[in-house]
C-alpha cells in the first residue's frame, strides 16, 4: 500500500492514470524478471528439490544461491546517487506540491 501511495503522489496533474499505469507495469515487469533470473540462477547452480525434475535432490550449492540472491537485493543501493534530493517541509517531512512553505 505505501508503494501505491508514493506512486500516486509522484504523478503530475493531468497524466495521473498514464504515469501510474507506467509505474505499476514497470514494477510488475521487474518482479517477473527477478523471478526468472532467480529460476535461471537456481538451474545454473544445479539446485533441485525433487527427483521428478530429472535428477536427484541436490542442495550442495544452496548456500551460494541464497548468498547471491541476498547480495543481489542490495544492488539498488548503488543507484541512490542518481536520485535528486527531495524537498522537505516543516517537521513532518515532505511538503505537498504547491503547498506554501512556512518561514522558520
């Protein structure tokens, strides 16, 4: 829910529906790509959980798989330098767009 509120607040007037749909489709596409990369990495490392998958159960590289997946979740931190500084207002946090700012 907080992600939906953030996405809605980023939309400029007049294109709310289009930008919101674009943000959500990008979010959903990222989830699909992440699941596919995880499945590919699991197959690449040979981790399998059932003999029905064409072989014996093999968890020998499970630690490596879990380590790589958890380290990959930290990759977005490298992009923090590309973000602009958000304007802040008052003691409550970010100011609403178009809201008058109080003098301290």
